[in-house]
C-alpha cells in the first residue's frame, strides 16, 4: 500500500489529515480517536478490527473527492 498525502486542515502538522491509497483508491483518515462512551454506544455493527476517528467537516469539504 502506498499512501498519497491529500491534505490537512491542521496548522501545526498533525491531524486531521487525509490520505489516498494509490493501489485501491480508498482513503485513510488521521484524526483524534473517538472515545466518548455515549457516542461509541450509538455505533452499529462494529467489528473488533475497527476504530473510529473524529473527522472535522472542513477536512472533507476541502479535500474529499467531488465525484
């Protein structure tokens, strides 16, 4: 897997950041882990291998594909 840096809304170089897997076309999001128990309890069909990150709307509206 080769990741292509798409963009970030961070001013100091950490998260949130968006990447694209150049082999599959899938996206990878770097962000703060969702830890709020009330929010986690509302998630459905969660696999043991999954984790959740908070994605600011500004990151997606600025860098997500438009098609």
